[in-house]
C-alpha cells in the first residue's frame, strides 16, 4: 500500500516539476504540501511531516531550475544569429532621421542580451 502511495506522490511531483507555470517559493511549497497531504504516510499525529515537505520541495525546485537552465542553453545553442546580426536586423526594420539616432539605437541594443534582442526582433516582425 505504501508503495502505491509513494508511486502516486512521485507521479504528482513529476507533473509539478514539468509544469511550465512560474511559481514562487510559497506557491511551490503549498503545492508540495497539497500533494503530500493526499496520502497518510507523511502524516505524524495528523500533522504533515515538515522534513518530507522540505525534501520534496528541494527536489522540485532543483529539478525545475535544471530544466530551465537546459532550456536556456538549448535556446542559445540553436540561435544561429550573432548579437550584431540581430542588431543589424532590428535597425533595418526601423527608420532613423539621422546617423546619430542610428548610433544611439545601436548602443542601446548592444546592452541587451541575445534573448532580449530576439524578442525585439520578433516584435518588429509582427
């Protein structure tokens, strides 16, 4: 019976890890507590075992952070355009009254990350 309950918890925790919604620390903790309350094995005198909550919460946060890091790495690797190619592409889509405006815009864009530049480029393409 306990094995079935653990399998159920593991399944629900895995779903929470894969959930793409952004949650704060307290929201994640509440979700983990809700999952653990659904079975009796982590209750001591009708109180939820805080060590179990902490253990599962740590797992959820660590795994979600690892997934996010991998997604960011993949996104950067698959991006074929360099930063300056993106800046050039953005500037071609804009109109400038003078060379000064162009230089100012280039300086502004140089301070942005590749992800931010991709976002700006995408928005200008719409």
